[in-house]
C-alpha cells in the first residue's frame, strides 16, 4: 500500500502506516472530519464529535489505530 502511494503521489508522501478502515468520520453534509482523524493518529483528544453521523466508525478507527484487531 505504501508503494502505491509512493508511485502515484511521490516518495515524499510515503506514509508510515496504512490502516484499512470500515468507514470515515463524516458530518451530516458528507464532509470528512480530517481534524478527528489527525487527533486519532496523534493520540490526542478528538474533542467535539457531535456533528458526526456514525460515531461507531470513530470507535472502530480508534481500535485499529491502537493496534487492536477488529473483526468485521
């Protein structure tokens, strides 16, 4: 997966880790909450998540980012 990113975008965009997740944290209008994803990746508090449509996806992403196996 990292090789694909390196090939498509460039070597400078190579990610350290790639997690395949069941969904993305989105608002009712369909916008992806990048702030929430950044908070998870740096293990900071996600703060206000009241605008998210599916908060279960956020919990699943947290588990995957923390290295816990998730069976779907």
